[in-house]
C-alpha cells in the first residue's frame, strides 16, 4: 500500500469499556462509537455445569456433592439438615429428577460468574480449560466443579485478583473460625462490589450481623409503639459514640463436606489441586474412599481403616456429614450397621488410633443407625467398652440431636442404662448428661441437672469408686450449693438416703466435701397440706 496515495485511513478498534480509563480512551481516540450489548451467559453456564456433572455420575461412577442454603425453618441449629442442604448423587436418573424439582443448586455461582465474564470468547476459553481439568484422570469428582469453574474464570478475567487470592488463601483457612471480612477487603480494590461478592460466593461465606447501638430489632408484633420506642432509643444514643459496623463474614463449617474452596480442613487444599489440575500422589482419591462405602465387598478392611488408617480417617472425617446422613447418605444404614458391629469387635481387643478423628467418625455413624429398637443395645455396647471419652461423646451427641431423636428417646429407660455406665469407666460429666437425657425422655421442660435421677443410680452402690464419684457430683462448687439439688434429693426416701450417708462416712475424703454432701442427703422433705 506504500505506492498508493491514500487520503483517509480508518481503523476499527475493539476494546472493553468496563472502567473509567477505557471509557475516556474511547471518547478521545474515536469519531464513532458502537456499544455491543453484553450477552447473558447464565443458560450456557448452567447447561455446561449440568452436563459435566451428569458425565461424572455416569458413566464415570462418581459421587457428586451439591449444596444450597436451606429456606426451611431451622428446628435445630446443630443439624446440617436444618441449616444447610447437602445433596449427594450417585445415580444419573436421580440427579436429573432433582434438577427438574429444584433449580437453586448453582444459582449464586452462576450469577457471580455471569457478572465477571464479559464475552463469549472469554467464556469459551474458560470452559475449554475446565473441560480439560474435569476428567477422570485429573479432577473429576475430586474437587467441587463450581469451585473449579470459578477459579478458572478468576485466573482468566482477573489474574491480579487470582494472585492475591492464592497469596491469602492459607491465611483465610487458618482464620476460618473468625470474621474474615478484613482479609476479603485486602483481596479486591475498594468499592469493587462485584468481585467482593464473587469471593464471598466462591468461599461460601455467611453473614453474621454485628449488633450495634443503632440497630432496630424487629419483633414478632412490630407495632407502632415498638417502632417509636426503638427510634427513641436511637435518638438517646446520639450523644454516645456510635460505631458503624458491617456484617461479619465467617466460613460455613458445613462446606467442609462439599469439596469446595470453603472447606476449612487444613489437611487438604482444593485450591492447589485446581492450580495443578490434579492431586498429589500422596493424597487419597476421595472417590475411591466413597466407593468403599457403596460397594461393600470388603467392610472388614474398611472398618479396620476407620480405626487405624490416618489418611482414610482424614477423608471420612471431612465428609462425615454426607457419608452418614440420615437421608440419602453415601453409606446406607445397613452398611453402617455392619460397620458398627465390626468396629466394636476391633476396639474391644485393639484400641483405635487418632482419637479425635476416630471418635468423631464413630459417633456420626452411630447417630445414623440409632433408632427406637436398637438404642439400648447400641448404648450398652458403647458403655461396655469402658472408654470414657468415646462414651461421653456418644451421650453428648444424643443430647445435641435430641430434637431429631425425640421419638427414639421418649420413655427410654435411662436408669437401666445409667447403671451399665456405672459398671464401666465414667465421670461426673456422664452422670450430668444422662440426667438431662432422662429428663428429655420423660418430657420434662428445661435443661437443668436432675440430681434425684443421679442419686437413685447410687442407692445400691457400696464400692468406694462409685461413692467417691457421687461426692464429686454433689459437693459444693466453690463453696456454693448446686442449683436445684435441695429439691431434687428430697424426692428420694430419707431412709434410702441414710443408707448412702452411712457408706459415705467411711470414705477418706476432704471433710468439707463430705459434710456438704451429707447435709444435702439429710434434708427432710417438707410435708404438704395434701399429704396431711
């Protein structure tokens, strides 16, 4: 073209205008501007996610774990089912039916992705990279697909933020039990709400409101008088120093079982898996662990590994919420019942290792299989192990799950169970939680310790070990009597209490402790008008 005499040369420039600098350049450097309407890629993303998950389930035989926030009434804050819905799928048909019934599995993630992917070309590049990593030889079933998709997107569209996220991720996980909003602010530029929300969704962070002096609490009535009163409180506080706060952001502990980047287990780093597009040779493939609960061809080996194999214990602990769920678990109830029997036999003769991991797994397994007909046998087997830590965690879990186990606990004979626990190793904490469980079984209101129940367990006990335990339960706390003890012990016949007193007098214990307990046991029951 150098030999041609051209009077005018026109250039076509294609560039984004998502920030002020780009908009200014376009304005100054061009005579004509044409804006292309941004494409909504939500349907493309949703379709890609669904097809990728279907492929993982069948023909590749993966267990897929999906989650979403529960909109149901929260009956029990400690139960996963009442706070955070976690679904497991190992059947393609079941997964397709679930998609037809519910379209909220990927809603938040798709919205966050749609907000940052600006072109079809960008989207194609991202999806090619995800497809390459989402294979049975690499990451299929070993990471959360949505986390993989979001990290590949971040790396492509905002590499600066990706680098910052990699740098801060370990610190985020270590701080997972605290408010992480200040760390989140370090990841993004000030006022970048789009990417702030992107990271919030990526990590599954939940908001906890910070109570402030100027916060109006909405009451069930919420009438005009209450509104006026609330406004008056705010007006009265204007003279005081007002701290403007923002909601706390904390990790959701139930994300631990979703293979997502919101998992706060320090023994696994899903971000590193995604970055290297594979798992380390020293790591167990999680799908292989899941398959051992499904195929059930060698439960003896699995039971042994649950007792002694650290790597297996770490994986199972991470997913205990979904492996031993009541509804649609990875391990069926019949499989878990067989595992319980095998584990009991193993630890009767050879104790388990890695105590905290094992006890947590074992108790979750027990909570899955427990029912009205087997509670006595299961509890007796655990009591006869003479393992105070294990049995205490079992009793505490029964109490923590009492709302969901109400029909199981009602009218259960905790007096008989308490006697079996007394024959083994136990502490005053066992007796206290047993008394509370007994109150629940009798449908008594409140959560106070039932000292009458505890005392009746000791009426026929003559050994020093049991009597010393009774003293530890009944003695003063820092020279103060225990709440409700006076009323409770009077419900036991004075003649029965006198027999216990005679046995206590021969113990070689602190005189003040003995005197305080004997004082309680000597109290006369007040005679009511009805008795007269």
